[in-house]
C-alpha cells in the first residue's frame, strides 16, 4: 500500500492552518542502544484492510498478553474483569479494574486506552508495567478498557467505547474504591490519540472531570503529512504507510478530508482550551514527532499546563521494545514523576 496525503483542509473540524515545512534532511539517527535492539526486531509487513483481522494473533507476538493471575502478582493486586454498558444502542464493553490489595482509602485512578494503531491490541497488554510502576509505587488504580477495533468497527466506535467506559468508571468510582476527583486518562500511540479524543469529548459534553491526560507518542493527525511523517517514511516502527493504513481502517474515505471529527483525530480540534493538564512525549525519530509537538504547542497556546518531552533517537514505542535501554528508563521514570507531581505526592 502506498502512503499519500492531501493538502490541509479547512472546515468546521479543521485545526488552524499549518505553515509550509522547511526542506527536509535525512531522518534523525536512532539512539545507538535502541538501534541495536531495533535491528533484531522482526519487521511487520503492512497488511491490507482485509488482512487485518487474520493477522491480529501474530502481529503482537513480541508483547505476550498476561493472564489475570499473573497480573495479581501473588495477591498484591486485585484484578477484576467487568462488563459494563457501552455507548447507547451498542454492545457492552469490558473493563479490567486493578487496585492494590491493601488499599483502604479512595485512591486515584488512571483510565487506560491501549495502543495498536486503532486495529490491534487489547486492554491487558501493558498492564504489568503500569501495575509495577504506577500502582505499586504511587498507589494508583488502573482501569483498562477493551474497545472495538477498526476496520470492523470504524469511527466513532473506538472513541465512543472509551468514553462510555470513562463515564461508567466515574459514576462508580466510590464503590470501586477510587477517588472521583482524581481520574487521569492515559494511553500510548493509538491509545494516546483516544485518550486525547476522550478528554475533548468529556470537556464538550460536560462529562467526567479529569485531573490530567498522559499522552505517550499519541496518534493524533489523520492527514499524515507532517515533516516527520514524510521524513521517517520507510524507517522504524509504524511508518507513514502503516499510519495511512491505520487511519484508513478507522475513517475510510473520510481520512484526510474535511469531515473528520476531532474526537477521532484530536489534531483537528479548533479549540483546546479547558482541557486538563497534559503530559506529551514522543521520540525524535518517529512518524508522530511533529504532530505531537504541534499539539503540545497548541495546548500551551490555549492556556493548558503541558509537559513535553522529545526523546532523542527514540523510535515509535521504543520503551516497550527496549525497556532496559537507558533512554527507555529515563522516559518511564519521567512519566512516573509527572504523575507524582500531578497527584501532589
């Protein structure tokens, strides 16, 4: 599949026009330690839309899905799987509700939207790291939502599933042992884009008040035409061609056009005022670099407290592929420290 992009469009959903990019040089180099790991990582051929359902079982083979017993870590954590109402007229959704077994007071909770390019992934992948770094160290509960995937379930199904799960979590926070005044939304890659879209929807619909939004290498812009998208084409993980495929699976013929909702592609939002404090991070050597930097800049311009990190030489998802690398350790510690400050600890 050949990636392509149209010129920026105008219209109700369009963000402010972007200036023409400077001439592009070669892609930034990967961090040497990360590059050595990337060289051993098996490449994944970009599938056609028809091939996506069949390849889900093997595409994430390097990220084994933990069992609930494994997540409980010998009784240290309470893990509950619960079916809750989905969007009106749609099926129920699954939430995985996690908390420290010894928690007595109401605790803050991170509502997690998983990654996978809108087409892959599940709500359990990534939970061991979150439980280890945030539940064990900070006492934060985790609620991870299993949303419907594209292309079988295109926009608005994924973001509306995530929003419905957030509303349910907020309404039932007290019975779950969570503090309804300290709900944070967060996710990586597609999950980061969904987290940003849900935060916008919560603001616009008068939904749950969020304490913060943790946007890790978020997938925000369906136009796929930023300098970094062009510069990194064919390089690293989740390049421009893969990004084109993911957005097309989600949006179909609307991808890149004037009728894309900001809840699906938050870079399309005209006004970012009134959103909760944000943490945005991204690698310097990946497709999403410039759309993420632009989103953070627009958050600042709208008066939203925002922390931005561009990790030098980081490819997409580097901290999950190479968790022991020095840059990965720094990135993960920095996120934890942002959460600590946000919670006033």
